[in-house]
């Protein structure tokens, strides 16, 4: 049975003959959405012209490409640090393939083909592909084990490498229609399916992602073994008897790998935050494709735990540096916040799938918060400098070992830069989605989308200056009148909600009222459902819809269980969370107070940080005079978008501000 290749989702997935189950909602492919905005389009272009070339160059200069060459020759010494370094090439190929789908580039395509040849030469005859073993099986990486898969549960990352290979192969195949990388991936996946499964070897992969990769291969090949093996890996968790179930150590009890309980019994976001996010995304995939309600119930509970107890105000996740992991409920310290960029990316993948499952705007609310804040902060404005961790507070003289003060071009463990390479060009695929004659508008980005509704072509063009301005305009083009429902997300922040939970809330709220929407200049009545404004009509060529989101400056408070934030406020305007940085505030921000009654104004600064809206006013600052007296005096204050910090050198930064002085600790240095 041959699959029909139909671009139907963000990741080029396909609809298969006979496939009875899938997400009820389908994304409009990113290849059908073109941006014209001044926020995301420049970043996609920078990714194409700067980030992708820099990533490939660094894969070469650091020895990642050389590892594959040596594996093909079966001689040499693995020359990078980690056995998962292979994935940096795979992820860069994936991102470059997404870019090729938007911007054909024969030179880039030829270079990718040359890398694929090198990768193919490194693959062993039965499909095994893992350079740290193939180079010299007698002397392998200390994490790898003497035999294949021996340490997969904890250290080897053999299946993690495979998962990123599969994702890259699907992206490359759908962008170029070439099978060269896909054939390598299929050969490897066939080996994996022959080794693992009921009655065969069983393991809960130590670093999840193979499950997501197998699902994507299933979509383009129609091989049911790929889906069943993905499900098998998910269901393998929680059955290993070698852990100490009574231990509170996440490594000893299996929680670090989300292996402490069967997934259907898990209710908490736990362990390594990136691995967790990939697992939860895969659970959503498999629940959708198999109709397994037990997986659906579990992933719903875990999501609720995340947003109610384990998420930073800017969308960052994974608070604990020791293991890059989630801490206990409400364990969200500021001074030591870890917030790995890859964890934010994993949570974008997960939240998008949750939306596709449920059609509720709260998942896209969270995705938007992560995208504009906790994720975007991971890449510098130059497109080639990065944060692995994303701090919440930098105070001169108080440096925690895990906290980065400045961006780096690359890391020994460089998963975050290459993950950003593949995420950024895919952003157009998060804007629209469909379910029958319902069209979801999830993100507000200038540009045009073309797709079919009721088997008729339509075009939607957005006109806005988002995220700086809340005036939204939409023009509908259709050859003939077309009756469908436009579902426009009304963001939670526009409905007095800082987070889809009570973990954070706005201090200055007013009674929520329905926002006015106009069609062709005339106000209309509409219903709200699951966070969406429903506009059902017989749309005609040139119909125009307008909506104004309130762009008030909001002061954010935190649940009192977040002890670091008691008596403190954060700032948000629209989807943007703000911070104060040394460069705008007399070289210091740890001495600033933000009274709840303070007045701030917004101003767009086109020449600052590639164009940002800043928040300005006068705030009290604690001043030490002559080394022996303390006073407060008002001084000019500027807050910048959190994502834009650390682009002007090192210095203090904070997201949370004390609203009053409760006490002073004296430190002599």
C-alpha cells in the first residue's frame, strides 16, 4: 500500500490510506504560510543566512563531521566529548531542510547531500549508526557500553541519536523529495524495530526523542511497525526493577528518565526537562494515532502539573541545574534558575500537540509565552550566539556555577544551538490550523496563508505590528463565497489571565469584557469557546476583520508558594515579559523597587536591540552613599523584553522586582 504524500502539518507529516485515527485538528503547513512581518521574518532570514551556516561550520571545526568520516573508515578515535554529538549534524540538516522548503538554495542542498553521503558511509551494513562505537568497537565511549544498547537506559543515547536522524530524514525528504537520508533512516529504524518490541529486547530510552522520530517515519512510510515501536518505548517506562523505588534520588529511583512509574500512572512533570518534554509530546502523538485514552489522561494531568506548579513566568522550565531537571512542586528559584533552551523548545512541541488534541487556546497561550520569551532568549540578536541556560536574575558578586552571564557561540554539549536551528524556520506552521470547516488563528504575525476550506482555496492575510501593537487586521480572499468558522484566539493575557493557572496573575486587573470585533467595519456579535472567538459566516472575497487586543502594562504576581517572589512583581505587556538590565539603569538593577502603584509607559525604540518596545518611568532605587549610609531616591527606569537581554555585554539583570523594602542584608566585600 503506497502512502499519499500530502503536506498536512508543521512537520511535513502525511495522511495515509486507511489511517483511521490522528489529531482531529491539523496544522496548516508552514510551507503554505509566508511572513512579511518585522519580528519573525528577519529571524527566519538570519537563521538561513547566519545560524545554519555557522552551525554547519562548527559541526566541521569541532570534529562532529570527522566522527562520521572515521566511522566509515573504521579507524581513529572519537574526537568529541559526548556520544550524542552526532545529533548536532542531524538537527542542523533538519533545520536547513525546513529552510530549503521556504528558500530553495542549490548550494546548500548540495552541501547537505555531501553530508548525507558521509553519514551513509558511516552506517553499518545492518543499519546501525552510532559513530562513537563504529569508529572502534574495541574502544568505545565510556557511556556507550561494550555491546550495542547495553547502556541505552541511562547513558548511551543510541536511540536518541536515531530519533533525531529520523526527524532530519523526514524533513529532508519532504523538502527535496530525495530519499538519500530517508533510506538511511529507514534502514536504521528497521533494525531498531527488529531488536525492540514485545517478545524482544525492552528498554525505556534514556533520552527520549526516538518515539517522536518513529511517529514521523510512520507518517511518511505507512510502516505500522514504527508506530507500534514508538508506543512500545513509551509503555516500557516504569517497569525496570533495578531502581531503588524508595529512594528520593531521581537517578536512583528512575524519575530522572521518567522511568519511575508507567506513563499512564504519571501525574507530574519530572526529571530531565528536555527528555520529559519529548516524552510528553510523543505521548500526545501516540494517543492521537492509536486512540489510547489512558495516554491522553496521563499527559493531561502532567500538563496541569507543569502550568500549575513548575513553570517560570517567562515560560522557562527545568529549574534545577543538577541534572537539568524539574524540581519539586513550586521549586522555582530565581538566583539559580536553569531553564535550558532545549526544554523550552520541547515544551513548544508538546503544547502544540496538546492544542491539536484538544483545540483549546490555553495550549497556544502557553506556546506563545514560551516562544516570545523563554525560548527566544536562547539566541542572540546576531543569530550565532546562544544561551544554554536562561537566567531569571543576575546580580554582581553573586554568581552561581550553572548560570551563564553572557552568550556563547557554541558549547561542548551544543544541543541548544542546533535545536534552535530547526525550530525557527518552522514557526509559520504554528499560526493556523483546521478542523473540517473551522479555521484556527493561533498566532498573530503579518503574512499570508493559502489553503483549502470546503475543498475551495482561500487566502488569509494578516496586517499587524504584533507583538508591539494589538491592532489586528485580517483579509479573507476566496474565489466563491465560502461558509466556514474563523476561530481567532483571544490570548489569555487579553482576558486578565497571566497563565492558564493561578501560578501567576495580574495585579492590576479589571473586569474582563468581550473585545469588539468588526467585519467590513461593522461590529459583530460572536461566541467564545475554549479561548477562541467564533466568527461563522459566508465569507466573500475581500472581507476584512479587525480586532484590537488591549496592550496594557501588567504587573504580575506569583503564588505565595513561590517563596522567591513573595512581595515582588514582574512586568508583562501583550505576550512579552520584561526584565531590567544594567545598561539602561545606571549599571545596576538589584537595587530597584517596583511599587504596585508605580506608573510606567510604553515606547517603541526602533534603534534599540533591533527594534523593541520598552517600558519606562521613574522608580525608587536603594542607594549606598560613602559606604556608610543607605537611602532611596527615584531614578529613570527602563525595562526591555526579556528575550533581548545580554546583547550588550555582561551586567545585572532581573525579571522580578521587590515592591517594598522588608529588610536589608549587609555584605562587605
